[in-house]
């Protein structure tokens, strides 16, 4: 669905033609996180009162999310000091449990990812993906999108 001249929203993500940014998720529902990102991207253009692309995406996805519920936060994680086989096995198991196309899963290189510990599990940070051990896989086409995803990580599952 076209929610703005350059913003297309689809079932599991969005693509912004103006910023040339594409973000998709697989696994557990990450649409609240995507809504937070869309609102931030378009806030400068629309102002805080009514961000049309955000409202359009909410309607398309059938999600009620008040802008006051969007909370940006500094990610609270600690680096995993030693990446051993046990850590990689946990992340590989999480990836296997996510329903994503094989070509997407094959792109995930856990050996090159930065692995950090959250309160609720492990998180693998790649240059174009984020894999949360709780069952979330977020793929993006620009490394700069990683900071946006991390900023709104708390929006996953309303956690």
C-alpha cells in the first residue's frame, strides 16, 4: 500500500523511495517497531500533530498505536566477551525457528555479527540485520538503519 508518495508499506515491512530505505521483519510481529521508525522518518516533514504515513501504516496493519506509546531508548546491552559455540548455537536455533525465505536466512552471517546480551536474551547485530534470540529477525538495506532499529527495540511485543 502506498502511504505517501515515496513510502510503500507491505505486510512485513516498508520501503521508502525518498531515503532509499527498506526494512522488513520475519518471525515474531515487529510492526510496532516499524511504526516507530516510520513516524521518526516522517516527523520532520509532517510535524508532531498528524504524521500521515504513520497513520496510514497503522491502518494498513490494523494496529492501534498512540504516538505517546512510542518510546525511544538507548539500547541497554552488554557485549558478549567470548563468542563460543554455545552462544552461536542459541542464535542459530532462533534463526531456524523463524519463518523466513531461505535466501534471507542464508544472508545472515552470525560469525561476523556483533553479539550482545540483553536482559531477555542474545542479540546479533549485523551490518544489514538484527537477530533477537526471542524470535525476531529485522533486515534492512542500509547500515544506518541499524541505529533506528536499536533505538526502538523496546517496541517489540510491547516489551
